[in-house]
C-alpha cells in the first residue's frame, strides 16, 4: 500500500510538481481514514462523500456557498501565514476576527447615514484597525521581549468575544418595540452591507480576501521587504546584528496580520449577517491557523486548502442532515488531514 | 494538462450519473417534508427536545410526513442548512433557534413556496409566521407551587442569557410565589452561556449555597441543574420538556412543558391542504402550547389541588399574572393599578419585580 | 458582602478549581519534559465523554473516572507519537489533537446525551457544619476534590524529589545533554505525555461525572486552554498551580455567587479577569526576565534517531 502510494507520488511529482503531490496524497489518506471513522460510527462513507460532492459541485448555489465559506478562511489563513514568515506564531486569529467585527459594527451603527461609497471603505478600515490593534498588542509585547506572541494571542482569543458580549448585551443591544430585546446589535443600514454578487451570498469579502492574498504573495515573493522578513524569520539574531529593527517588524507585521483577520470578521458581519451577535464565528480563526499550517504559508496552498476546508464544512453541514453525523465530526476530518501532514511520510516531507 | 482535463470530465460525468440515480430513487413522494433546525441536541430534555418531540408527533399524526432534522446548527450555518433542506424537498421549515430568525427570513424571501415558522421572534411575512408559548404568564403557576413548597423562602432561577422574555418568566414566577408566600425571595442568576453545563451546575450550586431550596431554570438543557439540585436534596421545578422529570425522582415538584405537537400538526396539515396562513401566535395553557407536568411524590395533595384549580381558572381566562400595581426592584410602579399586561408586552421587560434578587442586565 | 457570600465563594472556588488543577498538573509534567500541548482541550473533552459513557454503561462513576483516565492517556499518545517519534511541530500537533478530541467526543457522547447519572458521592468537610453560616451544601465535595491538592504535592515530589523527575527535567532543559548522560529521551517524553493524558482525562471526567453529571458537546468551554495558561501562571510549579487553579476557579464562582446574592459586576468583565491577570503576570515576569520555562520547551529534538 505504502509502496504503491510512493510510486503514485513519484509519477505525480514528475508531472505536476511537489505541491500537487503533497496535497493529493494528504487528502487521499485523510479521506480514507475519515471514511473508516464513519464506518465505525455505523455510517456510510461512500454515500457521505458522494452526497458532499454532488451537493457542492452539483449546483450553482452549492458552489457559491463554498465561496462564501472560503472567504473568512482565506483571510484568517493569511493572518497566520504572514507573521509566520517572521517566525511569529499567531494563534489569535479568532480574537482578531472578533475585534475587527466589533469595531466595524461600531462604525456601521454609528454613522448610519453615510452613502455606500464612503461606508464600505470606512468599514474596511475599521475592521482592519480593530483586528490589527488587537494583534499589535501581542506584537508589541514580543518586540519588548516580555512575553511571546503565541501565548498572548491565545489568551486574547478568549477576551475578544467577552468584549463583544459586553457590548451586545449592553450598549449596542437592539430594541425592537413589542419584542424581546435580543443580544445582538441593531441591523446594519443597507449602505453598510457589502455588495453581493449574482444573486448569491458571495460578497465583496471574497474580493477583499483574494486581494489580500495577492498582496501577501507579491510582498513576500517580489519585494525587498519580503526578503528581509525571511531573513529575520530564518535567523533573527543575525538580522539584529545587521541593524534591522526587529521590534518594529514584529509590531507592524502583527498589526497587518491582525488587520487581515479583522477584515474576516468585518466581512462576516457586514457581508453575511448584517448585525453583530455573540457566536457569529464557529472558530474560523483556528481553522485559519490549520490552513496556513497545511499550506506551508504559500499563497496557492492557502487557496487550495481553504477551498478544501470549505468543502469539508459544507459536507459536515450536509451529513448532519442526511446521515445524522454530528457536525462536530468535521473536526475529526480536519485533525486527520493535519495528522497526515504532521506524520510526514517520506514522499510528502516538508522542506523546512 | 490533458490528463487533468480527462479527470475533470470523468468527475463531471460521475456527478451527472449520480444525480440521475438519485432522482430515480426518490420516486416515492412524501406528503410533506419538514425541516427542523435545532441549536442543540434533540434529546436535551429541554428546549430542543420540546420541538423534536413535537415534530415526531406531527409525523405520527399525518401519514407520509418526512422529517429532516439538523442538530447543533451554528448561527453561521443556519442559512445554508435551510437551503439544503429546501433542496431536499422541504416545504415547511422550523428554524427553532432565537438567532435563526434573520437567516430564516433571508431564505424565506427567496423561497416563497416554502413555509417558515419561527418560535419566539417578532418578524412576520407572507410565508413566515411566528409563534411561541406565553410562558411569561404560565410561569405564575409554577411560582405558586414553588412558593407553597419552599421552607427557606428562597427560590432560585437560572437563566442562560438576559433577554426580555426570560426576565418576564422570572417576574411571573416570583409574582406567583409571592401571591401565596409574601416572605419569598427569588434569586436570579445568569450563566451567560448556552451549553456550558459545568457552569450551569455551578450556578445551581451557588443558589443552593445561598439557601435556595426550590430551583428552576430557563436553559437549553436542564439536566445539569436538576441533577445538582436533586443530589443536594432540594426541590426542582421543570421547564420546557416534560421529559426532565426523570432526573428528579425525589425533589420534583412540577414543571411547565412546552407542547407544540398539536399546533404544529395542525399547521403541517394546513400546509398540505394549502390553507396555511401566516400569523403572530401566542398561546398558553388554554391553547395547549404549554402543559403542567405531573406532580412529584413530594408534593402534598392540597398543593396539587390548588395548582390544578388555578390552572382551570387560568385556562378559562379568569386569572391574570401581571395585574397592577406591580413595582420593580427600586420600588417604582411599572404596571399601574388597574392595568393588566398581556401577551403583547412580554418582550418588553428590562426590569425585575420587587423581591427578586438579581439584576436585569 | 455578607458572610454567607464569602463562604459560598470559597466553597465554590475549591470545587470548580479542582478539575482545572488536575489538567494543569498534567500539563506541568508535559511541559517539564519540553512539550507544550495545546490539545489539552481535546483530551478534556474525550475524558468527559468517555467518563460519562463509562459511568452510564457500568453504573459506577468511579469506573467512569478510571476509563476516562485511561482514554486520556491513550489519546495523548497520539500527540506523543507526532511530537516525539515524528518530530512534528508541537503547536500544530496540539491543535490537531484539539480538533480530534472535539470531533471524537461528539461522536462518543452522542448516544449519552440526556443520560443522567447520580455522579460521585459528596462528603461535607468534617466538623465544618458547626461553623456559623454554613449551609448544608457548602464545602461538600467528592473525593476527587479532596485529592486534588494532595495530588499536586505528589506531582511536586515526583518532579523535584525523584530520579524520574530529575530525568524528566533534564529532558525538558536539554534533550541532547540528557541523551549524552545516558537517559532515554523519547521514553521519558512518552511517559510525561501519558501522565499528562491521564490527568487531563480525569479532569474531563470530573467535569462530566462529578460536577455537571451530564454530557454536552463542547462542555469543557475552553478549560483546556485555561490550563495551558495556568501552567505559565504557576511558573511550571505544581504547588503554585494550586493557587492558579483557585484563581481561575474562583473567577467563575465569584460571578455566580455575586449574582445569586444580588450584586452587580458585569459577568463579561469578570470573565475577562483570569485571562487579563495571567497576561499581566506573564508581562511582569517577562519584563523582569524571570521566566523559568524549561529551556527546551517547544523545541523539536532531532538528536536521537
């Protein structure tokens, strides 16, 4: 079995290059393993995969929903991939996403009479600043050498939803006459909603995400700045001796990364929900970490893995309806995909 | 490159074949497909189960009804879950989560041929109706039972999140208790989470520690609270699912069950017959949306008789809950003398009745 | 603040600090051997679901606790295999474990939703009922709560007073030096991971079997991550972990007890306190350069192949 896989891997590598081999093999292994899990749980894995496939690719609606799901994943993945070039580990995408949504919501319910042409750029700015500032705190602590960003961002993940909760249960709580006061913000004015395309739920957030990804790729691969970041990530001590201001890099890069995660939050509330509520993110920040890690920080990899995970989520939502598999079971599949990478069988060994 | 194209063509072919095969299998037409979205598990002995039991009743009553049930639906997943259900043929969607109201409304606007019935919200459209039980009135009876059973004169009420309707439940409960026992205090605790059962148990523990001996709750699942209370030898008043009695063999007093079965059966039949019409429906004991659970073994007969007599008066419309004057915690009269608050006011509460220990935020 | 409120807070703090302490002790041992395990949340969930399932099936809560301990131990072997044998990145491996635990526990627990159990028997602290203001339910704990602090002492003894602990710390400080000194690095790491899994499994089961007496999806509510933070809070020291667990356990209880007695502090602000406090303490220690983390923490040791 292993030998056969290796041979397949060898052939594929010659044709399509290492990246394609990596992802294909990882996916096949993970899907086989998850199929086994489903089988043990008394479900029909073949039907599960076929259903997922037909549902997501079988209709324009299903496919458009994949793009909707992909949007926050792309952004949160970039938010992890960018600082990782500097050797920074940002586990705080979830918190940054919440803070981006939080500040954008403040804008949306405060400047209600702005025209859309001014509103959308404002929301983008606020989303970016909200998430960015949240992450820059961690970057600053790291820059001063007080505490590393991994633990800071992790802890701050738990504070951000509480801040959101504080506001939507307090000052921002919407009051509809004659109805219960629900713990969510007022509905965004139409001008504060991201435009949607082709009658689907695909919204401007996807464009933002792709632009962010494009800039990310261009900056890192084609500019001096990207090269410097790599140098710092590779050997911070040497970079410091060369006179690079590491601290500044840490703060700025964390700000940008957090800002991108903040955009994800802004896009969710202003593109999809049109209001801020407590549980609007089912853990996109953590999934973004997973995607960034799986893709090794490459832009193409991020797109591919975001797409794959969008299918995974869509499948999870579907299987719950068709076969009564708990939605949480998608976590098992995500873990198995990650395991397939982490175990690092020889034919898909990472460079790093 | 050519290989990739070939693979793609093969995949598309497979999809087409499967779609055809799928169509052939689904030849036998059900009379109605109902899609049920639950925010939690269907057997939580609480909120979710009340709806699950109800649709099972619909299925048993109307031949050919097919159910599509989705549990643990996250807010972000609600819209696509409903779309999936509609693709699978659902013509009646029951989005049974407070936060599903707007996602459901968005889907309803796209599918005018599908009926949506949302519990507990306020939006109404041509194919989108709203219904809920008048728990804010009926909890009065539970309060009476609690007020008669307590020995410490301290009652506990645990609520997931502070929302107007839930404050109303607590207010009614306290008014009922105070009517039969003027010395009674009701202690109100919010857990600020749905589903952190350890925290719910801790909330029950906190109330027990403060001397409360009758405890009720408005949570998704009451199991953790009831078991904590039962283990401490205190009394339980149930809420939502009638099924929760089994967790308190000793300390069960009674409970208010949400019983949607008859109403949803009637609605489903109307959808099949094409006579369904939208509306904003609030019903209580008289309309069958709520039921008083069987009494526990610890309850003396005189209490049982009293509650049942009150319930009869309630159903006949002889008794009301929020009759002025009602003062809030600061002593300000909120419902003036001679005024009676009915169903339409039940979401408006942002204050608590005098004698409740707790805060309304 | 009334006397009964103070008593209620102290009583609740001890009870809800106990599961945190077990999980923290497990992670302390793991991190002493150089392994940061963010997957603690996953182990807790597996422990909670297996613990409740086994309690229902066998009818004995102690069998549930034992099964959860074993399950946690085995489950963390997955992490150990990735990190020790495959030299995988610790953060990613931990997150993988978290995802796996979340999913598996949902599948294991599904059949046991709504199943009630009597849970572990509680015994009031002897003699305490004679004190003024004590109600019947205060200071009434199950055995695992009573054992939590003694277990912390045992773990302290194991780490600092035994040859096993010496080896463990040596591996955490410098795997290559430990290897040169003739220690079996991988085996020590595996042992630490198994111990971490055992303790976390028990912690998870304590939540479901003793405290909530029921299973719900995601019922651990981030306590696994809190435990990871607590390890740093307690500077990798088992006895200081007792203090840490009480601070975090207290934050939840204080909020609820305050509400139950009619006081108002925004629960959102209250819930932030533990995280902000941990962050603050890390900053103070970090600023003073007095962080005493095991030197090889989080690093992959490739030396021994």
